[in-house]
């Protein structure tokens, strides 16, 4: 009798858009922490990679609303730094 290997893969990371959008239940279950903690002024949980959680929040909020609540100069500085790293 052959055993069938079942590979478990994570759902795709949420993809923020300009307008608010929903995430799937699988993304919620995988990327939302059970216990959100505040440590040294930072929201987090157990030292795990928080990329999926951050992207889920940004997806739900939408990038336009995020920008409206943040200084434009900070976005420009972040984009400049990111592009300088990527373009070398």
C-alpha cells in the first residue's frame, strides 16, 4: 500500500489594494495571531514573521486610507529608500 504524501501549504499572502478588500478565512486563520501582544510599544506575537498579519491589515484598510492617515513625506522617504535598495 503506497502512502500519499500530503503537503500542507500556506494560503497566499494578502495583497493590499488601493481600496479596502477582504481576506479569505484561510488567510485569517494563518496570518492573524491568536494573542496579539504589546511589547516595548510594538504590536506583535511570539517573535514570528508578521508579514502576513501586516498585509492582512493593510488589505482590510486599503492603501488610500493608510496614506490619508500618514504624512506624505514619510511615504516618499520610504519609497525612495526602497527604490534605492532595489535599483542599487
